């Protein structure tokens, strides 16, 4: 039963992906600027014949509907085409940059949850106290500040003024690290490489905090309001009437219920973290998918942009599905 | 065994103080069932919650004593209070559907009550626990036998169910099992059957009576149904707008109600009769707890009310041995 429902959801994703594919295909081509012109502009003097050759190679000489057909046909075979600018299959490029993006997203999420869940819980328990007010003002700040601004301020303070943390990249030049998963922190732990561990951690702190702060703010608010809701329920009175100490009433009986709505938000935010980090990756020179797609947009690298957008769509849909599956685990009432 | 004296609890609200419990006096003797009867909103639940000091925010107790085994619960530190809740005095709630925690297995919720009060003694060395599994198995077996005792069929399977897989009646049985878990001295049963249909009601009440008889557990049975109270209770206290208006042995109240409100309640119990008979309804409505009349709270609805009733409030007075009435006509 459960399996069938999950399958149904996966099948439902197909028309959505198709729609996204068509939209991004036309959006790219509606954007002013021609990929070949941009490439040639960089290369300097080139002959007409060379330009025609390039167009031919990229299939840009074919009518639009043929181009669309070729793109969709490729998608069916999980072939996202070849990047104009890098001359490599888009799939390869995504695989290459994905670990960096995932690592950053994981750390951002970890930072967000470690801060947000306790803050939300304490705010609710101490509703209207100064802790609550302070935390909610902080989260309002976190939601409303654009994260590139936060990133720049963080760089100014921790890198420029205090000279504590690096501002660019994932690892310092000259630090050796064996690549196993591509998640540098993980790899350095597995290989017992202390130098690399410290170095990669130093690199990831600022981008992760900048990226995670908005999520922390949102999750803290959701957690607080669902805790407030839960604390009013009869089963909380029962837990107290059983003689449970207050900390157990909160951490066991209330938090597990309050997590249910929070999980949805966290899951969707995970999609945002994986897909919405172009600015942070650009600011911190983080070699992930986000920075790659920004460059691809400037170069009008159609296949690369299309491929990454398809990948983002895939991540969003998967994140949603995973949220729903986790939901059935924590909330026994829901059977998907 | 449990004596409540002059208990007064309020809910401060924006529009004023709501005196939900207003100088309530009554007691529960060892092994008895006492009925607390009154209309919706008269403060029955607030009284029960005050006894365990579980009034929801912003409610608070401003006066009175709750004497249990000779000690005033209202003066105890909270840590002491926790050892009494669920261990010596437990509570059964009005709405079983919302009282069990939806995310934990029913059996685990019952087991938790026992564990929290150290009902399962760890024997000897307490360090690394080699026998954890076996001990847990024992605990589960004990919970299952308790579930059987309160009439949950195939308890060994039901242990692992979640609350939403239980019917309302079964949920209430599970809650009774939670209340019984540590074999308490007193059970506060707050309208345990209001949310259930009639046949289930009778079963649950029978179960409570059996518990009372077999374990000698004292029960305060809160109900809005005087008929139910008459059938099950040794004594009845009638509550109106936060006050006890009459209190005595069940037979006395049923055969010879003194307070006009009790008389009205008694007349309005529906009976199965052949002829069409209009149900008696007490005229008027419950007073707003924010604007209580200065005199007797029932005076505006009372057919015997005289001028003095609306001016002066009389205390609960013993008019005969063991009969207490709060009415000027008997003083
Ligand atoms: N959280 C609260 N805030 C403000 N007032 C409250 C609150 N809870 C209860 N009250 C007030 O206290 C009074 C008594 O409520 P209580 O729940 O004790 O009534 P009850 O006799 O148990 O009624 P019912 O038969 O409906 O359960 C009510 O009139 C209500 O207005
Ligand atoms: Mg009630």
C-alpha cells in the first residue's frame, strides 16, 4: 500500500518535470544575448565560418522545436547534454560540483537546527519572557536580512578585521586531502587528516552560518508556534498529571508532537539550501552547483543552465517526498 | 483522606477575575466514591485540576487547603507534588480522544507511569544494564495484565497500537489503566463518560466501581448527570457557579433534596415514560462568573428566592447530621 502511494507520487513528478523543462528551455532562449556571441566576444577575432561551425556543433542552427525535442529526448535518457563553455557533459559537471553544495547545505542545516530547535522550544516554554522576545527579534532579523549582506558583514568581521577565517574556497592551497566522497570534512575525518579537518571546517563556517541563518530563523518560529499549540493540549496535562517532571513533559511529550509541522518546513528548506545558495557560493567562491550555474547564466550556457534547473527541480520533488515519508514515521496517524 | 477546605481558584482575564472555584469544601473518605455534580462551566474540572495543582495558565489557586493524608498539598514543593501526581492521586480526563499522546504507543504511555514512579525496582547493581531487555519484557507483561484488568481485549497486541487505533471507549480504558498504574489512593475522575455513548458509559462506570471495591481506591466522580451520581456515589456534592450548594449522603439528596437547585436538577433527569412528558428545565441561565450576583448565585433563577437571598450570601451550613446546604431558607 505504502509502496504504491510512493510510486504514485514518483509518477506524478514526471509531468511536473516535463513542464519545468519546457519553461526553462524557452526562458533561456528568451533571455537576450547569444551564447556564441558571448563566447566569441571573449575569444576576439573569429571568422564567420568558425561561428557557423560552433552553431552547428551546439545545434543552435536548428529550428527551436527541434532543439526542444532534442533536449527532451536527452532528458529521457538522463542525458542533460554538453556544456557550451566547458565542453563536458552537464551530468559530469553536476556530479563534480554536487559534493561541495551538499556539504555546505548539510552544515547550514546542522547549524540552523542546532540553534533553531532549542530556541523555538525555550521561546514557547518561556512565552513573552525577555528570552522569548529577544529570540523572536533575532529571528525577525534573520528572516529579513538578505543572506549575501550577512555574508559580507561576516567576512568583514571575521576575516578582514579579526583575520580568523578564510573567505574563499573549501580548502587552503597546499593542504592535501584524499577525495573519497567529495565531502571534505567527512573525508578528512575518515582519513584521520587533522590538518585538513581544521582547515575545511574553518572554510565552511562562514558560508554555512550565512546560508543557515535564514533557515534557523524560520525553523525557530515554526517550532515556537507549534510548541505553543502543543503545550495547550490535553495530553500535556495528562503527562503532568502522571507525575512527570516538567523537563520530560517538554522534551518528550511536547517536542515530538511539535516536530511534526517543523519537519515539513525543514524539508522544504533543505530544497532551498541545495537550490538557493547561488549567492552564498558566489560570495565565498564555493565551488558548488550554485556558483557554476551563475556563471553559466552569464555565458548563456543553455544546456548547463537547463540541466542544473532540472536537477534543482528533482531535488525539490525528492525533498518533498522524503518529508512525506518521514512524516509517516513521526506521525502515526498519517499513512501517506 | 482527602479534604478540600475553602478552595478558591481564579482565572484572571482581560475582562476581570473569573472565580471558577469559589470557596469549595468537601471531603472524600477512605474507599468512598463522592460525586461532584453541576452544570457545564460551574467549575468541576477547575476543582479537580486545583487539587493536583495543574490549573492551566493563567489560572491560579488563591486560597484554601487540600489536605491529603494530613498534609496540605498546596504548601508542598513542586518536587513533592510530582511524587503524589499519578502515584497517590491520579486523574481521568473528560475527553479521552485528546488526552492520550498521539505519537506514543498506548502501552508505552501506561508503562511510563509505572517507570516514572519507580514502580519497577531495579535490583542490585545499577551500572551497565545487562538485563535491560529481560526487565523491559517483564514491565511490558505487567502493563499488559493491567490492560486486561481494565477490559482491553487482546491487550498483548493492543499494547503496540497508537491512540488513534483505539475507539473512544478503549481510549478511556487505557487512560484508566494509566490512572491505576501505581495503585493510587485516590482517583479524580473528571466526567469520564461524557464523551462516550451510553452503553460504553455504563461499562466504564462499572469498571470504576469495581476498582473502588477491589482496590479500595477513593474516587471523586465528576459528572453533570445527577442520575449517574445517584447510582454510583456514596456521597454527592452539588456545585453551582463555583460553589458547593448542597452536600450529603446520596440517599438524602435523592429522596429529600434541600437546595432549590438540587431539586431542579433532580426534576430535570430524563426518565423513560410512556406518555409524552415535557422535560423540566430550570428557568433562566447560569450566571456569568465575571458578574456574580452579590447574594446567592442561584437566586435569579430560584422560585423560592426572597429579597434577602439577593443581598446576602450564606455559607454552607450543616442543617442535620452530615447534611450541608447553602440556602437561607434552612437557616
Ligand atoms: N483557561 C481558562 N481561561 C479562562 N477561564 C477559564 C479557563 N478554563 C476554565 N475557565 C472558566 O472556568 C469556569 C469553570 O470551568 P470548568 O472547566 O471547571 O467547568 P466544568 O464544570 O468542568 O464544565 P464542563 O462540564 O463543561 O467540563 C468556566 O466557566 C470557564 O469560563
Ligand atoms: Mg469539565
